[in-house]
């Protein structure tokens, strides 16, 4: 199994505010869908609950939660990080999609990072992606810069692989 992370980060590694994303960039959402469709996505309960329509289609959705009675349609539930990894052991690629605590816990085991780097520091970001040590990663691919027509935000895509 290849463990990958996909995340949009701002200039300060911010990823969220008030249980929501910092920005909605149409092209980034399309990229997320294209990369994750057909694979397993792994997330914490709060991230799952922030999804507007529940489980994302055409993907296996795995939610990690300490809530013993948590259930949701079209979702596999794991009570720990270890249980989640066991559930996904036979999957080809698993994308960790958040939130902050889940990213922090899985980063040491992650082989690939799919970053959307937003050239803006959002005020009040209350969830951050863990610090990425550049010595641990190679830039495999970089695209951009791009400008989101709706928000005017400048961003680029950066795909990293662990050294």
C-alpha cells in the first residue's frame, strides 16, 4: 500500500478554520477528485462531517473516530490509526485527506504528498498541516502558478515523494 496525503495549505501551513476549508478553488477540487477517484480516502470524523453530501462517490471512505457508536452510509469506520491501516492493507493507494490530527499522525508513514500551495496567509486559520522537512522529500512534479478566477487566489501544485 502506498500512503499518500492530499491537502491545500496556505502560506503558513494553514488548512482549516471553523471546521471548514480555508478556500474553495474549483480547479483544485477537480484535481482532488481526479487523483482520489478509484482509491481509498482516509479521514477523521470531523473532516467526514464537513463533507456536504457525506461519503465521496467512487472511492472507499474510511473514517477514524473514537466514537464507538459512529456509523454513516457507505463508510468503513476504524477506531484507531492502526485499525485504519489494517482495514486498508490490501489497497493499492490510500489518500489521507484530513484533518490536522490525522495528517500529523500519518505523516511519518506517508510516501507521497499532493500539495496545493496557496500564496496567501488566511487570517484565523485554526488547523495547520504539520511542518514538512524539505530534507525528507523530493519535488517530483510542480505545476503553476495559477490564479483562481473566482477568488483571485494564486496557487500551485507540488507533488512530493519521500526520499
